[in-house]
C-alpha cells in the first residue's frame, strides 16, 4: 500500500481514539460535577432544616413566655374580681378576661404547631445528616478516582499526541491538509475502506477504473461523490 495512505489510516485510527477518550473524559467530569451538585443540595437542605429547627425552638420559647404572661394577667384579673365596685367595672373585667383567654388559646394553638414542627425536624435531621455525611465520603472517594483517571488520561494523551506528531511528520503535507479538511466535514472519517465496489462512507458505487486504482493501492484515490480517501481492505471485494 502507498506509504501516505497507510499513514493516513493510522492517523485516523489514532484521532478516533483521541476523540473517544476526550468524550469519555468530558463525561467523567460532567458526572463528577453532577454528583458534587447533588451532595451540595443535600448539604443545603441540611443547613436549612437545622436553621428551621433553631428558629422553631426560639419561636416556641417566645410563645411559652407569652402564655406565662397571659396566665399572670389572668391571675391578676381573678384577684381584681374581688375588688370591683360596680357592675360596669365587673363587666369590663370579664371582657378583658375573655380577651386574654382567647389570646391564650390562639397562642397555645400556635405553640402546638411549633411543637409538631420541632418534632418533625428533630426526627428528619439525623437521617438527612447521615445521608449527607455518606454522600460527602462517597464524593471524596469519587474525587480520588477521578484524579487518578485524569492523571492516566493526561499521560495517555501525551503519548497519543507524540505518536500523532511522528505520523504527521512522515506524511506528505498535501495529504495531511486534505485529511484534516475531510475529517471536519466527514464526521472524523476522512479515510474509508471500499465495500462491495462502493465507497464505505457514502455508499456510492465506484467506477471500475477508480476501483482498480484503489485495489492497486499505489496512490491516494478519492471517492468521486464524497471525496473521502479510499483504500482497499482485503476482506472486502
Ligand atoms: Zn464516498
């Protein structure tokens, strides 16, 4: 086979490998990023719930204090009942007692809601904390694995780039230029084997003279339709 043609085949194989590895690298990075975000969400959720619990406890104490105040007021009103001198005064006092009781009931209902919320948070936080902790550890393991993978990737990439450079140095620059152009427009496949007398890329039947040229493998032959560089693979007709 023509020297340039076999170099081009090798170069394409190498480029496809480089592309495939690069896709895999991006995929691994994206996956690590996704996982990291998941854990960050858990951490955020945990922080929010812990803050809610703190707030709920504080509000609870305020309501409890308020109920104590109302109780004191009610006790004071009870004593005042013995000191009132008129029916009107008594009625006004009764009205105040009713208002205080009403406020107490409302405050007690709010306190109950806060207690329920506190219980719910007290129960859910340890589970969430455990899940977050597990996630953090898992993320660390994944990070280390990714770092090793990226190290290996960098070494492999340097090796491939070195090989690529050697190949391109041996190639006729005209063919290299054609190859690079075709690669861009032909989905990375600039060099293609013929198949059953047709171009393996666009599947258009090749003329017998063109096919003869491909079979001989002495020069670089292009498909008349898609312009790809053709070669003859021995397992094809
Ligand atoms: Zn073609």
